[in-house]
C-alpha cells in the first residue's frame, strides 16, 4: 500500500466517522422529537416524526454496509500488503529454514489461524514431513500429531485447496476420528503446486472458533502458496547445488592432497610445451618451487635446475609426442643447494584425455641418489652391515609384540583456544608437545603420532626394543609431569594446561600402515585401545595405569588404588591405579 492510498484511506475513515456522528445525532434528535410529541393531540406532527424515523433507517443500514465494506477492504489491503512483503522476503532468501518460517508466519497472519504447518513430500520416500510448524505468536511448535491426515491426503491427491468453516459439522468429514478426537473447527489446507506436481501443503486450523476461514481466504492463500512453492523449490535447488559444490570442492581438495603427497615428482607438459601441473615433490627434488614454474616453458625451468637437463629431456618429450611410447632416462645432475651429484630416474608417457586424445606429456621423477650411494657403499663395507642400515622398511613390517602404550592428552585446551589466534595457539600447543616429546625421547619411546591436543607413545617396538619397557613408560610419565610443573611457573595462571595420562601394557601389532605413497608407523590392538580408555578416565595432572602394568613395575612405583571400574568396550571391571611417583 502506497503512502497516497494510506492517506486516502485515512480520510475515508474520518469522513465515515463524521457521518456516523451525524446520523447518530439525527437519530437522537428524532427520538427526542418523538418523545416530545407523545401525548399531544397533533397527529400531523406525530406522522412527520414517524416519516423522519422511517427515512433514517435506510441511511443507517447504508452506513453499516459501508462500514462492513471498509473493514473488508482494510483486511484485503492488509492481506495484499502482507503478500507483497512475503513475496519480497521469499525472493531475497535462499535459506530453506528462513523461507519456510516466513511462509508460515505470513500465512497465519493473513488467515487468522491459531497454528499452521508446512509439509513437504520427501523426494526419496514419498512421505509427508513437517518442515515448519508455527503458532499465532510466531513461535515454533513441536507437536504436529494433532492434524487431520484425511484433509492433508485429500489435498495432496486432488491438488485442490480445501476450506471448512466448521469441520465438526462438515459432511465431508463425517466419522473421521482425527476431526472428532482433535476437536478441529476451522480448517484451511492449500496445496503447494510446482508445475504439474504437488510438492506439499500448507495446513492451518483453529480448534476454538468456527468460521475463521472463508472462500476469499482460500483464493488469496492459493495465490500465496503458488508463489511460496516456487520460492521453496528454488531454496531446494540452491541447497542441492551447494551440496554438490561442496562435494566437488572436497573431491578437488582430496585430489590436490593426494597429488601433493605423492613421493615422486610429477610434472605434466601441455601441447604448447609449457608446464601445466607440478607437485610439491617435484619442487623438492629439483629445487625449484612450483610458484616459479606455472605456465612456463619446461625447457626454461629445467635449465634452472641444470644446463644439461633441458636438452636431455627435450629429445624424450618429442619422442613421446610422435611415437606415443613410454620413455625412460636416468640423469646425473648438479642441483643447486644440494651436495654432490643427484641421480634422477625419469619416466615419460603420453598424457591422454577421456577420448584418448593426446594432451601433452606426463613425467614422473624419482630421486634415486641414496640408492645409488648405498650400492656404492657395498664396495667398501660388508654387505650385511649395509643391508642392516638400509633395511628400515623390513624393521617396520607389522609384528606382534608386547608393548607399553601411553596416551597423554592436554586438558583445558578447548577453553583457552577460543580466545587465541590460530598462529599463537599452534605455538602454545607446541610448547606442551615439546615437553612431552623430550620426556618420551629421554626414555627411548617412539612417538606414534600427535592427535589434535594428544600424543601417543610406544615402548618396545621393533624400532626401540626394550626389556624394561613398562618401567620406561612410567618414568616417562613422571618426568613429563615434573617438567610441566616447572614450565607452568613461567605461564600465567589462566593459560596453564595439564596432561592427563593413561598407560597400559599388553600385546599389539606394531608396524607400517598406509598406502604405497604414504605410510605411518603405529600400533594396533587391545593394548592401544585400553590405554586410550584409561587416559579418558584421568583428570588434569593424573596418570592412570592398568593392573597389568602395575604388576610389572610395582616394586619401583608409588600408586593409589582406584575403585574397580567398567571401561568402555569391556564387560569385566578393571582395576586401575593412580601413578603418584617413582620410589627413591
């Protein structure tokens, strides 16, 4: 409604009020005149008064009709204005929840309903699901059970709106238990039609008053529902597109991570002899960062590495382009900032698209300098000794061993992290990890991994065999706690963190896990799981050890027995101990 129309409507209201006053005054004057002439003998005056009263009656009825029509016009203008406002709101938002709440609140405001539900059909199951439920106070309501499924199913099947001024007496719902049990009175149900499909309904009712909804409300709400259906469908499509975009982004990130984590250097050369892809390993091997090579001629880039490399590779690239065959080359190069000779093994192959059309050349580089050096060392040292030095992979093959496993978690980290910048937070966290790492290294432990704000250490793996691994584990924990106490004296009280520690001893499988291009040395088994569960029961500055570990080190430790407890993942009660100190 424009400002001019509002001004005109206000003027009409004033004129109508003035007319009401005039007719009221005239009616009162006629009544007084009638009372004055009563008892007189003047029939002429009595008849004049009666005629005046008779003429005044249609004027009063006309005034009442004008008042009713003005009220209806005001309601219609209010509804149209609300419809205009919600149309703008719907078209300005692609958030499904916001769209649905706007739809429901506007529908209740326009229709005068007590409550309203917006239901959409699930695209996979075909079931009707409540997407928004609101009451007259613009509050979200949770109970959507007391609605008429008969009405909803009827509108979904027919695609036509349904209005009932008194459902209790409506013959269409005779015998329907939902109408009777829920004491439903006024009901309005509008389909949400999208093209030729009904995707849901807007359901509103009033359980107190009859005659709330009329045919005019039905027609207006139908126009509103058509607009709302388009907005809801747009929000649905936006959500789907956003999900697809997220999945594509995640896939690209995964591919980038895989590409970056490959140990071999990977370089692709396009049909214009320029570098298209260049992973981190290639930059590390050649000593030229990726930021310096994008869209650069490959010969110029290789010339930065070694003057001879460009010429050597160029011949192979041309052979791959023309013959389509895989080519191999071993090069000895002098690379800046790397001592001695670097030996590279190069494999070149055609780069094809999905249609098997040539798009360039793919090159894989492997630094085999160490392998070459090891081969040369065999000429001067006993082969068995050389094999022992180089066969680290053999030592990392999975083995079942008795291990001591320690988990240490930094408590209170989540609280202080909320008020720290990421860079400061990492530096702060590394201070505590340094304390833990130094203690683990002092007693010959292997740091398995850092997990967020926790560290896992292993004792007596094939990489660090220890007969007294249980003792080394408890000494590590005590050393770590003492070092932490000294460090905390230099830290503000509100920034102090603590370690909660769990230690267990038992059998586990230790060795490399992962893929051919990325492996981690770790341990897997019940001993690992239980040590983690024990750590989860520890509070700040507490070290909890298992009964198996305690039996191995009880002669050298001071402990406090805990009440037997059930640990997650185990049925039997576990006896555990607080590790207090190492005996003198």
